């Protein structure tokens, strides 16, 4: 488990994080979302012991991580601009990380490299930005650390690559203790990947919740009512977050459980109704609205 307990960090008077507490449990994919400058990189750097908190504690598996090689050996951090040695090839980087991480799986690294079509002896400086990100992910996965901290690593990966990385994450999570933490400024980049999402805003945590838990509480329903009267009657009973109308077709975002909605709409006089899946953005709109925030001003959809 990674625990940040009341951590604060400032840089020359700029408060990057203020009294932030976050817990990342083992075996879940933790998404960290926030706009540019919200404090995501600072939080990840505190979590992996690159920075020392001004106040509070960063703990990995019950060990303070700063200046602690045992705790640090459990983490691999992929920076937003991955660092590679000057003139290095993927093979050179493999050699380096093999010497740093004692469980580094060389065989798997070359298998991954091959399946991603990256050449082991080509200079990394000739790779595209996306290829560099892929390589950083493959090095991080092959290091076999329990925690993989990814700073904007998914942003900019093409859909096919995202899917491949997602499947590898799922496979690794099945095979061993593996907990990825993925920071992004874009909710869509985290869609379908995360089990838990923490929202950072102006150096503080606005919310930190399980996606399943959030999904249980909000539903999207498309429906056509048999009459205006029936529409009015049912809408009055619902806790509506959003209502879009196209002719007689209504698309409603409503607070409540799926079972509750199915029962209400089945009992109502509808010509048609269907409960649909919600996007992460729609869930966040509802969650942050309760706290008086406009999500569109906090993160980019
Ligand atoms: N080394 C540093 N020196 C000075 N200020 C810094 C440093 N690192 C971060 N900051 C400041 O701390 C705040 C949080 O920055 P941070 O990089 O953690 O945000 P972020 O959420 O990762 O942003 P982005 O999405 O743009 O990468 C910003 O105001 C930034 O200017």
C-alpha cells in the first residue's frame, strides 16, 4: 500500500501540495487526475521518494520511502518525459535497469519489445515520442516492481497501444502483486483502466473514490414516455443531474441505483426505456457538482 499522510510540498514559495492524504491499495489501478499544475507529478515524486515532503509522510508498505532503498526497490517511476541515457539503445537501458532492479525480467522485456515492434539496438533518440513512452512502460513492467507510477504515460499513446498496455497491465495484475498508478490531465485517458480515481485540484485532493462505488450511485437512462403527463409525473420523482431532449427521446443522468431505476421505469408508462453505461466524465460531473465544482473547469474531458 502507498500512503501519503498529510503531505505538503512547496517550491520557492509555490505550494504544489497542501496537506494531501491519499491511499493506494494493492492490486487496484489508481488513476490520478488533475489539470496542469494541480500537483500530480509532485505527488508521484513524493510517493516514490524522489522528493522529501516538507510536512507529512510518504509511506510504501509501512516504510517511509524517502531515503529508503528497501521501499524504493518496490517502485518504478515513469516520468512525463522519460529519461534515457545519451545515445542509449533499449538494450543499454535494459542493462542499466537489470543492474538496479534485481527482479528485472530480461526475457520478458525482449518479448515485449519484439511484440511492440521496437528495435533493441536502435538509438532511442531516433524514436518518436510515443515509442519512447512505450519503451519506458516496457522497462517499468519488466523491472517487476510491485508499484508502477506512470506520469502522463498514457496521454498521447495511440488507441491500439493503449489497448495493448491495458491488457499487459491486466495480465501482470493476474500473475503477481502489481499496482499501477496512472496520472493524467485527461479523464478520457483513464477511462476503462482505473479501479479508483483521485482528483487533485490546486494542490489538494477533491475526491478519491472507487469507480464501482461511484457508478452504483448514478445512472443514464434513455426513454420515450407515452404522454407528457406521465413524463412530468416520473421526472418529478427523480434526482436529475442532466436532461437532454431530442424530440420525444429523453436522455437522463439520474442519481440512484440501477435496480431502483429499472424498477421505476418498468412501472412507468414508457414506450421505450434503456439504462446505459456512463462515461467517467459523466460520473465526475455528478460527483464534483455535489461539492459545488464545475468539472469542466477542473479537468479536460
Ligand atoms: N521543481 C519545481 N520547482 C518549482 N516549482 C515547481 C517544481 N515542480 C513543480 N512545481 C510547481 O508545483 C505546482 C505543481 O506542479 P506539478 O508538476 O506537480 O503539477 P502537475 O499536476 O503534474 O502538472 P502537469 O499536468 O502540467 O504536469 C506547479 O505550480 C508547478 O509550477
